[in-house]
C-alpha cells in the first residue's frame, strides 16, 4: 500500500503556480530568505537546544530560512506579531498543501520524512474557506458532546490504573509507562476504538512523528487502521466521537471520516503526551514549582501555562502557503513555498513584554485564527488531571537523572522527550481485576453550534470498546486489566 493521496492525489490543478519549477512561473526569482544559509531543525543540535537556534534565527528578523528535512526548505516565522499576521490572514495564506511547489515538481521527494505531516488530506487542518468550515463544524460539534465530568473521571481512572502498575516498583519512565499511554486510553474511549485496530493506529501515528521511522510504511499502516475503524462504526455506531462525526449533517464520506480521525488522533496523542511529560519535567526540576510542591501546593495549571509558552508540544508547525508572492516584514515569500510558524519561538519573542506567564493564555501553543485547535479545553483537562493524579499518588517523585541529562527526540515539529525516568518510594497496591468502565457517559444532548441539528447527531448509547496503548500496549493493557 502506498502513501494515501486524496482529492486530486495531492497534485495541483493545471495552471496552478505550484506546477512551475524553481525560478520560473509566477513565483519569480528566489526569495531573500531562500538565498541565506538555512538552519537545520531536524538534527541533534536543534533537539538539544532549540532556544539557541531560535536566537540565531532572530538575527534574520521575524522570518528566517530553515531546513526541516534533508533538502526540504521552508521559511520559519519566529516573531509573535508576525505569527499572528500569518495565522489570521486567509486572504494571503492558504493551508492547502496542494499548493506546495516543491512536492508537486519533485524537488521534495515523496518519501521525505516530513511529507506525511505536511501532505494534503481532506481534513479540517488542510482546507480553507467553506470546506474548512464544514469539516471543522463536524469536529467541534462532535467534541462538544463529550461530558467534561465524564472525561475527567475516565482520565483519573486510567491514571490510577497505570500508576498501580508501576507504583510498587519505585521507579518508572513516565513517558513510556504513563504519558504516552494515557492519551491513547482516552482516545480509545472517546472514539470507540477496539484494541486490535488501535495497534495499527498507534504504530502508524508513532511512525509519522518519529524522524527515524519509515514514514511511507507508517502512513500506510495508519490508513489501514482508520479504514477499519470507519467500517466498524458504519456497521455498529455507538456513543462515541466517531459515530457522532458520521451522524453529523455535514454528511462526511468514508474518506473524509478517515482523514478527520487521522488529524484528531495526531492532535490528541503525540502532542498530548508531550504536554503531560513536559509539564511533569518542569514540576520535578524547576525550583519555581518544586518549592511550591514541597510546601504541599501543586501549581499544575501554572506549570502547564509555562510549558505552553516555552516548550509547546508542537514547537514548529501551522504550515501555510502564500497565495501569491508577497513581502512580509522585509522578507519575500514565494507563492507555493511552505511557511511554518514557530509557536515556541513566537511565544518567547523578546519583543513580548513581561515574563509572568502563570494564568496568561495569550500563547500560540494552540495556534490562532480560523485553525486554532478545536480541542484545547479537553486537551488541557486531560493533561492537568494526568499530572495532578501522578503527583497526588506519588508526591515524593524525583528525576532519576539530572535534568540536563534528559534527551529530546529529534524532529522539526515537536518538542518531545525521549524518556522521563523517575524514582519514588514504592507504594502498595491492593490486588484487583477491575477494568475501566466500558459504559459511555458522554453528553448526548449538548448545546450544539449553529451548524448542528441535535436530532441528526443523536446516537443510541452503548458500551464503548476496550482500551489499549502505544504500539502493542493497546492489546497488552486490555489483557492485563482482565488479569490475563
């Protein structure tokens, strides 16, 4: 199975400027940014110290040339004001990757590791105008049916289940044994995904985010998994987000269903684990928060605010394509060349006044404009509950290595730890075979948005399917919960 393409197979229509080769057509001559030395965003130096790279990039101004994979060039927006201008200007910038000239003319190879994260799919992330509004409306209306109280309860139960597993050991990798698994359990519950299908979804999504993985294979595995989930829910709808998307008046096709699920899973798993683990790292290593912890207070919300400002889970993304050649802050941006927004660099722009971030939600971690994250409230709730529960159950947790020895995964888009080893006094856990409840208690009668008809999105309530985890954890945890 090859990398899936949708619509016009990711090839622009005839006459589109993306067909023009380098230096020809409407794009004109190379932009000044393209002629300057590009900083690499995918190597070990960037992973170890992105702030130093951003500082060098700022010497170019608010937009700088970068290389996001071998031979793949882009412009990176590092200024906060300029980032907002890009994010809020659909009349000048498109989200549609079919405009990406380098991919269309073969300059960027189809098997480049960044292509699966940038290629066109008919989802709310990569569309504009009325089509974007239709797809986004289906997502926001379906997510609005999730009861926050039920979601909190499920996160708490899942967190307790995971902590019970490693708590008696007195040590754990909070990334591999907690932060990476918990969002997948929640995703499984929200979307009614059985463990065997979850295996494929997690393998595919993990491979897309991993710079060292076979991106084409990962994309194929992911496509197979979401196709299975869509087919299952067409036959057996339930009280879950997948079924509500299907029942929405937007009347999503199976292909559209698959691609909305991909974008939702991508946003709800890898970035979510990074937010959880980056928050725990900060709380366990920064005296501003550690002192409060020692005094019996857990400033989890302040820590999450700090992470969202300085180490957002998706550090560089929000990819746009100029609709025509234009000059922005003294830099010529060529039609069809990718422009990435550095959410991390924009948030730490020296031009921003003050350094008090606790309670300040003006960061760009959730993006801004028409494409701002539609799930930021549940995402923050999941992270906050996960961190609070861990520190409540294991209050004497400390890093097992110095904070400077923690390693970060390589890649241009995310800010992700490779591991988060900790130690703590072992806890005693009573033997139990309880499983997380399978009964869905999501809100089936929300206040819908203007695009939703309540009668058309209502589904019969039935038990959700089993749980799982990253790669084979979906199946292994399901067996473990059942005492097998």
